[in-house]
C-alpha cells in the first residue's frame, strides 16, 4: 500500500469509475473505434434508447446514446 498526501492506494480495492453518456448516433461509434476506442457494450436497443459502450485508449469508459429526436 502506498500513501500520497493522505490518499491510500489499496491494490485489492475495486477500480473506481464513472460513466459519461453522450447523445450521439451510430456513426460516432465507428469514428471512436477508428480513433482507438474499444467497444465494451455492443450497440443495442434498450428501454432508454439505442446505446453502445466504449473505453478510450486511456481506460475511461463512456456510453453513446441515440436520442429520440435523432433520425
């Protein structure tokens, strides 16, 4: 365990995370993967909207959602 400024790093602790939802369509999924993102949730219709999940090359996860007003 290391300590930095009062913050303790516990190797066995679960990774902290937060999700950002971005209102976009399927073309964004293609652009994101071409730029190095990894698909973590395949594009699918849900009760909330059409969505997909991605992880950027640095490990940040986010969701993209096609809102009802997009065609």
